[in-house]
C-alpha cells in the first residue's frame, strides 16, 4: 500500500509554516540569500513588475483614490533614480511638458504610451486605460445630472410614440 503524502492545500504554494519555527527561519534565510544574489538588472525588472502590478490593480480597483499616469511615472522614475530633466531629454521632450504630464496637467498620448511600454516593458494600453478610467470617473462625478437624463426605457417609449 502506497503511503499518501500530504501536499500543499489548494490555492497554496507551500504548506503553512509558523513564524519562529526552524523551518520558517530556514525558508527566510534561503529567500534572503537568493535576493542578495540578484543582479541589478534583475532587481530593476522586479521593481518595474511591481509597479506594473500596482497599475493593473488600480484599473480594477473600486476605491475612490485617483492615481494619474503621472503618479505612476513619478514612482518609476524615483525607483530607477532617474531625474525628470534627464528623462525628458532622453525622450526629446521639454522638461516643462514632462512635468505637466507628471503633475496631471497634460494627458498622455499614444506615442508616449508606446514609448513607456517599450522602456518599462509594460503593455502601452495600460497607460491609456489608466487615463481613460480617470477621465470617465471625472465626467461621471462632475456631470452626473447631465448623464442621468438618458434612459433606454424613455428612448423606447419615444420611439413607440413616434410610430
């Protein structure tokens, strides 16, 4: 008869470990050792992936907190330790135009979204979708009455009355 070994539970990567146990301490040491051996390039990729996940989470979030494209770009530049002026020059932009984008005074265009996608290994649509989400929310809150007058039922009634 074959002995059944207990594997990880469904939706879990590993079995549960209690903090303070030898197994937990060993696991922590392994992770620390692996993270210290990462190259600068690997660390940069992980940092950018983390920000990408934050951007994706923001898109599906129902929270009222508004984060602009510029907020995420500012985080990326800070993480990579790149000055805004240096970044603007690299892109061929005026520093004032980049500053306006970062401060939310200017919107991102498709060209910049493609450049950011290439530079940071993100889907360019991520940048456009963040901007679109913010604009839709702004319109819905600023002009709620304007849009609340539209009703499919009213349209259908008007159409039937016209016939």
